[in-house]
C-alpha cells in the first residue's frame, strides 16, 4: 500500500478513535454531573464542554504527530504494540511536565487511541505467517 493511502487510513482511524474517546469521557462527565448537582453547569453543558475540549485539544497531536509517526512505523514494518503505546503516550508524557492532571488524561487517552489505531490498521502489515515455506505454499493453493 502506498504511504499516502496508509497515512490517510491511519489518520481516519485515529481521529475516529479520538471521537469515541471524547464521547466516552463526555458521557462519564455528564453522568457524574447528574449525580453531583452543580449550579454552574447543566448535564448537557458538561457533555458539550468535555466533548468539545477533547476534540479541540486532541485533534492537533493526533493529526500532526501521532498518525504520521505511526504511519511511518507501519510503512517500515516496525509497528508493534509497545511502539504504538509509546507513540500514543508521547504527548501525555510531555504534558506531565506542565500539568499532572491533563498530562495523565492525555497519556491515557493517547495510549488508548494509539492502541485502537494499531489494532485496526495493523491488518495487512504483518506477514510473519509466511516465514514458513510450507504455510506460504498452502496459502497460495
């Protein structure tokens, strides 16, 4: 597969994973707000704020750092579970120096996004089953 197609696929999967993570965290916040009354935010406000900030803050590192870096690893055949975790954890690890809370949230979300992206995008890139000549001959029949 061409690098540009692979990059587009990884970008789409990573951004879709970001949207899913944003919905999950926004739903958690909405449920928490429904259990703990706040005069400042309604349940819908809490959902909208968390969802919006997750997308606004998460799109930049996902689109500009995580997806291209993972695409290069995938294109070179070096994508693995530990590498995907490391790629996803980079922005959160950097953010830990500035804010512990946002760094931990970013680290967890980035790692989950990268691991989900790896689980979906790695298909077709791992040809280790063909190392055995007999198995490869059986597949060609």
